[in-house]
C-alpha cells in the first residue's frame, strides 16, 4: 500500500526498509499523548477558523473514540503503520473520511513527535518523583528507628569514627531529596510546547500556539521553531537525572550487599527480597540490590547512547532522533522497576545493632576522641594526635582496645590523662558529642530527619 506521505515518490518501500524505518512497536506507548495533542490541535484549528468548528468537533470526538477503543482493547495497533502518529491519523481518516485528513493542517510529524515525547516524559517524571518520595519516606523512617544505633563510620572502607545507623541512612535521604529537586528542575525546562513549530520553519496559517500549549498543561511554548523540533535536551537531562539517581541507588545497594555478608552481618533483608542458591543451601543472596547495582550500567548506557546519537546532528529534524525513544523508555522502565523493588526492600530491612556495635568497638574508632580529650586539656592537636596514635599502636601490639588500658598505662604517655578519659572515649559519648550541624549526634540526626520530612511533603 502507498504511504500516507506518498508525494514526489510513489510511497512504495521495500519491506525490509519499512521494518527498519518503523517505530510503532515502541512508540505506540505514546498513543494517549498523541491523541490528546491532536485533540488540542483540532480545537485550535477550529478556534482560529482554519477549519470549521463543526469539523473540529467531529475530529475531537473521533479522537476520543479512538482513545476509548484503545484503552478498552477494542482497537489494536496496526504494526504496518510507520509510527503511532500515522496510525492514529489513518484510523481517524478510516472512521471520518475526508474530515480526518484535515487534522494534519498546520503541523508536521516533527513537532508532533516532539510534543508527544515531552508530554509522555512529563508524566513519567511525575511518576518517578512519586516513587522517589516514597523511598525517601521509608529511608527516613528507618533512620528514625535506628537513630541511636552505633556503628562504625568508614573512610577508605576502614573503620573511621563511630556514627549511628540513622545518620548513615540520612545521607541517602539527602541524596534522594536532591534527586527529586533535580527532576523538578529538569521538568521546568521540559514543560514547554513545541507544537506549532511545524516541520521547522513555522507556518503560514494563523495558529495560536499558546492556546494549544495551555490546553495541554504546558507553562509556555518553545520560542524558536527550529529549536522546537530539534531539541532533545530534555531527554538527555532526564536521562542524566536518572543516571544520577541510579548512581545513588547503586551505592546504597553496594552497602546493603556488603552489610548482608557474613563478614559484616549489619543488616538482614526480608527473605522475600532475597534468593537462595540452587546448590548451596546456606545461601541468602541480596539479588535485588545486586540487580539495582547492575541495572545502573544500563541506564548510564542509555544516556551515553543518546548523547552520542545527538552529537553532530545538523538542525533541524533527522531520523536519527527516533533513537531517543528506545533509550529513554528503557531507562524509565528500569528506574521505575528499581524504585518499586528498592523501597519495600528498605522498609522491611532489619539492622543487626549488636553486630554493628561490636564492629564499632573494634578498630579504635574513638582514637580521634582520645586526641580531642587531650586538646581540651590544653595540648595542641598535632601533639595529641601523636599520643593517641602511639596508644593505638600499643593496643595493637598487646591485642587490647583503648577502653581497657589502665590509667597508669595512659599516664606513661601523658600526665594530662585522668579517670574522666574513659567517659570521653565511650562510643555513645563519642556519638552524642558530635553536636555540630549535620553531625552524627542524636539531636543533629533528629534535625536532619525533620528537615527531610518537611521537604518531602
Ligand atoms: N517516528 C518518528 C520519530 O520518532 C516521528 C517523526 C518522523 N518525522 C519525519 N519527518 N520522518 O522521530
């Protein structure tokens, strides 16, 4: 059959070329946005007198019927159509005859596809933000539950200073809060309407682009028609937001995987969020966390794919741009799936506070506090640091911990040590003393929790 766009050519293409060219098998998911966009376009054409009002009404109700039929499984996509835009227009024309052919006045598939993808991704952005917010709430609840559970804080994956599990979890809540902010910021730039840019140069018809934009919930219009049809920055930006979000989830996953190991045993995931091994009966594997970590690579790949596709494209529309969809759809599906499984996994995760505490008691993570003790007694920090280091070396040699050296042993290193040093190096004291803003002190963590709760509303 000749193509709808048959013009200078007869519109006859090889089957292999058709298959290669067509995008309906992945862009059909934008059917709703395509139809809503067309309804607004028909309304604008009617209002401006470009078509008759009665024709606009016929088009709009025809489009509404198609939407209904698709949603009620009464109409299947025709996979022989090149893309979703052609399918809807063809179906409309089949149903309405010549009036259907009027819909495509004063627009082009170039601005139509740019419109559809913006509308589609706007919805996806909102869904993803909802998911992140839900995860933030669960992470924050967990942090509240464990705000006084002491664990070692690490740098270089070496035990560094005592912190609370609540404090550690709140670090992730902060990252996720920034993710929400990043998506919202990106959404602002995405939410401008390209429709009316037409093929690239605008149109001779007296259109009302603002009317269409407003009808479709946009904040304004793309101000340059060439940019309107060429711009895919918002897709790249959204992919970047998703890549950063996945980077956060991947770091979190990595810690959950480590913490679940026998070497750490800091957390226990609910059985239903783990898997067993087909051969080793003792195994309880954190597959969900591993997959989130693994799928991060996939989302990065989607971002790199689109950046590379767009690099070097001349203005305005090029068919290369059709490649944006599979990348962004894959990333959206992946991110939503990851968030959907990650949130209940965190919500049901239990901390092994005994093991955390035990680990905190090893590794001399109160050595800084010991040095600070001497500083408060008048010693310069560098000298205090040295003495504390020497005491740690002694402990390592004698297989002891700082808490069980005697006062006379301490006094061999400095006369400034008194009985009150033991209170100072007690892990709970170490945590409670860290009252600086953002620190691990319980009050400070409570402040962080309140801040996030208020921002996440
Ligand atoms: N399926 C195309 C895409 O996704 C729609 C736009 C086609 N425009 C054109 N002039 N061939 O990019």
